[in-house]
């Protein structure tokens, strides 16, 4: 008995389906693809088709971006996976643990900024009458550019 040939695109999703299921705009999906974060292939009609696993990748990208992880860092994390495969639960655990430290650092920085928003920022201007002159003669300028008291990194 002859078995019918299976369509290799049968389980794949169109760009519109991925956008609908992921909550990401089609233009964002095209951008992610151009950035090497996701991949598609073309069907006989030259339409993009995405494997169903792309939904997991897009979800990880979305969560990582919401926490402020740069696309470059996300791309590097994905490239570290064997054969750039879709992340498994174990992979997600490793990725999120690695990003947790960066997130904690960002939270500390934002907390410091929030708590000192009304204070001197150590910019070296010496011109604001209400500035308590935490940075007389721009001594903090030796540490680098920018507001050194609130942004020491």
C-alpha cells in the first residue's frame, strides 16, 4: 500500500498566524527574522512559513525584552543553543537564571534613581542654585561622563 506524501509545511504557521498567536506585529516578526532571532522557510508559493516552535522563541523574546534584555543578548543566548534549536524548559531555566543577575542590577539602578530623583545628579554644572554641590569642581568628572551619582555604571 502506497502512503501519501506528507506535506512538510502542514504544521507550519503563516506570518499572520504567528502574529495572531503571539501578539506580535507582523513587522516585528519580520524584524526578528532579519535580526536572526527566528527563522522561516518559503513554501511553493514563496510565502513565509514558520515552524510551530517559533511561538516559544517569540514568547522568550517578548519576556526578555519586557525585562529590558537587549536583542543582542537574546540573539547570543539563542546562538549558544545546540544548532540554534528552540529553547526547551531546561534551556529557559538557564537563560532566565543568566538574565536574572542583569535584571537585579537594573532594578537596583532604577530604585536608586527613583529614590534620588530630586537630589543632585553630580553632573558638574555647578549652576543650579538648589544643587547641594555634591560635585564641587566636577571631581566626579574623573570617573567618566554623565551623571555619576545616579548612574555610576
